[in-house]
């Protein structure tokens, strides 16, 4: 399947032509208005619905903030009622949802309504407005974590939290450090520092999903051989296959876990109230939308569901 069409006009302005930097998109213009345009400036994609008052309220704040940025960032609005295919391909599960695209890829975003003040800060940061010390430290922390220096990364995340208590990405980063060190309880305690209005931050949701996975995997730990024997005797023992997926994930074989869950969906997608599909969604959330494993597994899942 080709992701989004490339035909049609790419010059469709937003409502009333309020700003040349605001557009409405459809499946035929998404590639040009979002994927290609994001190679020049960040593009905010607002998935909204006229049936949602909160969606329309946030939409006004986004339009005002983007108009004030004067071209340093663009806004593309997608009415999900009229563009279900786009919403399906990007797995939009809540309205409103906002994604940020840069260089043709989603790099940030949030779900559920956000306060006007946070939307202004969000857009200003994307537009490069002002010196953002927290963003610089977080970038260093992320790089340090990726390099395997968990201790230094934790100190950097904690430094941000000293200046900005409850900063969602700093909280998520510090919790991730505790998870990497095997301290699940401290990770949970750290994650509780997030303010309610930031609970839907992508980084926070990813760590929360990872915590959930760690807890469910604990019960199945060390049982892989036993569960594999059960499956050899009965390949349709979906509970054994599900438990094996948990055990594999608990032993850091996430690809193996994904394969077992996909096999359950292939054999009986409705089993146990779609438990396998739901667990796959949790794994996708933990890995993030741009992870290669997420992308590959989502393609396989779509192929199974729509075959």
C-alpha cells in the first residue's frame, strides 16, 4: 500500500484564507502539504472533527499560534470525518490529536486538548522562538541515554526537572533510566510526577506502556520452554502463545513477542476480546511510531486484518 496519494492540488489554503501557512488537507494533498513541506519547515498536523467542541477550540489556538509564527512553522488541518483513510493509516485514536512532521517523518505530538498557553509554547519552540535551555539539555540527555551512559543521562533529566518540575519529557526520560537499570518501582514513582494535563505526552505514554509490559511479562518469566512445548502439542493454544509472547518480551526478545502476537491475530483475531491486538498496540506505544519494529509489525497487522 502506498502511504497517501500524491495527486490533486497541493495549494489548497485553510478556511477563509486566514493565513498562507494554514491549509486543509485530504488524502490527495497530504503528501505534498505535509510530507514534502516538512522538509523545509516543521508542519503541525491537526486531526480534528467538527463534532468535537474541544477539537474546534484547540484548532483556534493552533491557528493563532501558527499565524503568529509567520511561516517558521505550518499548520495542516485534517477533518477525520472526511478523511478516515489518513486517520486509519496514522492510527489516530483520539480527537483532537496533533502530530509534528519534519523531514517527512512524525517527530512529536500530543493527543487530547492542551491549554492555550502550552500550545503557544509548543509552536514557538518549533518555530525556534527564543533560547530553550531545557530542550538543549534534553537533547543531550537523549543522546547520552542512547550511547548507554544511563547515569549521566539520569543526571541531565534530573537537572531539567529541578528547573521545570513535572516537565513531561524529563520525567519520561528519568523514568526510562530507572527502567533501564531494572528499578521498576522508582520508574513508576517518577512517572507519577507528570502533571495531569501532560499525561498524554508521547514520551510519557511510551514509558507508561513499557512499564505495563514489564509488569505483565514478570508473571511469564522463565516459562518459555514450557510454553513452547505446549504450542508444539497444540498450535492453537492461544493462551500459551500469548503467555510466550509475554515471556519473550520479558527476556528482551521483542521481535519474537511481536511475531507470536501477530500469529494469534492471524489464527483468531477475536480471541479473548482481541487481547493479542491490544497487546500489540501497547508494544507499538512503548516503541514509538517511528521505530522500525513498530512500522514493520503494523504493516503485518494491517495485512492480516484487511486480508
